[in-house]
C-alpha cells in the first residue's frame, strides 16, 4: 500500500526533465540498499556478507543524489528499530538508548561511517569551482529557514495536490477511476486471509508511530535544502521536492491505520476505503494529466522542428530571440536556451547558434534589445560558462546576425488531452496523415 501511494502521489510529476532522471534512479537504488540493509539482519554466513557489501556499494552509488546522505539517517534509524524488536531489547531511559545505539553502530561500523566516507570522497575528487564555488553554502538565519520551510509546504505539498483537482478532464479521471477500482479490487482479492499478518491486531497502536516516523523522514528529506537556502518551486525546480512523496506516503498510511483500526463499525471502515480509493483516482488522474501535457508539448516540438527543417534559410543566423505565444500548461511551458540550441544543432549541424528565451534573457543578464549587435550581457562569465558543447553553442558569435522565432497556433488551441490524443493517434495509427 505504501508503494502504491508513493508512486501515485503527484508531487514529482512536474520534475520530468530528462537530465534529472539520474536522481530518480539514485532514489530507487537508495530504497533497494535500505531493503538489503534490513534483510541482512536475518542472514548469516556468506549470504550475510555478500548482501552487506552489495548494500554498501549501492548506497555509495545512490548518494549521487547528495540529499540522500541526510535521508540515510531515517533508514539507519529504521534498521535500528527493527534490531531492537528482533533482539527483544528494551529502552527505558536515555542511558539505555545511548548504550544500545552505540552497540548497534559498532556492530555496523561500515554502515555508520558510510555517509562520512562518501562526503570526504566527494570533497577530494569533486571540488567546486567557478560559478559553483559557493554552491549550496549554508544560510542559517531564521528568515531563510522560515521562508524555505514555508515554500516546501506551499509549493511542495499544497500546490501539486491542489493541481490534482485543477483543470479537471472528465475522460482522464473516468479512466483513472476504472484503473484504480480494478487495481484495488485485485489487491483485495489477492490478499487472502491466510496471507495476512497474524500479529496485525497487536500493532493497532502503531499508526501514530508510523506518522511520527513519516514526519522524521520528511524532515530528513527537506532539511538539507532548507539549510542551504533552497526549497520547492512550481515548475522544473520541483526537483527539490522529489524526496517528499515517500515521507508523505508514510504519514498518509499512518493516518490510514489510525482511522481504520480505531473505527468501531463496518460503516466507518467502508468510508476509509472509499476515501483511499478517491485519493487513488485523483492522483492517477493527475499522472495521466501530466502525461497528456507532455505529449502536447511533444506535438509542439515536432511542429517547430518540422517548420525549421522546411526552411533551411533560417540557419544563417547566430542569435535567435524566441517569442513563444503558444499557451501551454505551466509545468511544460518552460523552455531553456539549450532546448533550442540542441534543436538547431540536430537540424543544421555546428554549434554557432544561440537562443534567448524570455526567462533566460534575465538569467544571462541581457541588457540589449533584439536587433542590437553585439548582444551585451551584464553577466559575461555566466554566458561564457554555459556556451559550451553541452549547450550546443560553444562556437557562438554574439555579434552575428539575429532573427526572431515567433511560435503561435494556426488554429484555436485545444486542451492538452485533445492535442495529446490526436498526436498519438496520427503518430501510431495514421502517420502518413500527420500534418503540423
């Protein structure tokens, strides 16, 4: 149930830039390593040491997403709690807590020093320089901490959940409802009585403990960003909130257990089931809505690429001012200069063309108007840093000829679901009739 809830939460659906996919891979590896860390508590002999070494290696790779170094504390505490229950040890006061935790750490010294070892390794071999010399510097004043904490709540939780109820599309949510009902039905029927946990009744009071652990997880997942003056923001910067679905899911499941097991009659339990099913429908619909939005953007990208391919005379310019007048959902509307420069390179070759989008005009500190040559920037070091092979603009001449690329719709725009469904239909069923 926790896995289902985590996957369907709409919080990370806005973070879909391809270059961030390594972070999601790191997150998945981190969860796998934590599972192995838990599993070795029940193993002995060669299997124990093999899985132990494997977990260490996977953790080391997962720490590519550096904020997992802090989330690791929650995984470590979880294994400690499991160890206490498995060994039957009791913690009655602070002295026993310190002594048992110290014993646990000594017996697992490799896991204890792992995050510190990784941090030293990164500091030695990946030193920060240039524009990133002060990257992620601590900002510990009360105003910064309060502001970023608020933005994590407002933009990292409230915004994506509210977005789930915005732009309601009946077809998307009807499909989501059918899928969710079938999914839950299969979950219920497969979960036969003889497969249930026989100790379930003994753990009815654990709902509040699960909520508490979820809040601890949430603190671990957000604190590293808050302390370096970063927080979640609507749009692509939602990568700062990608560690939040798991903690929020743990909190949600904890609340679910409290409500379900404290219900005194069947009707109350049925209400809890209906509410959970409703959340599945809303969240699944949000995923479908996000998918439709990105397919609509794919159709737009194809149209722009086709237009440029049909007009090779546009390749003669060095600087392109982008005037995008085609309205799209906020989560897919942001284009970077690299989106266009890489498109120019794939179509025409070379790395001599630079695109300035409205957002990046401010980012690069451009203070000249279109048509003025050369293009002048108040932040020349930033332009020099980003005009590289990765951005497909390493040979750019800012004093070269300029043009304006205006993107508009030739007919009344449809909603994302209509554009996406038409795009997919013509792409896979009638590709010969697909005209942009």
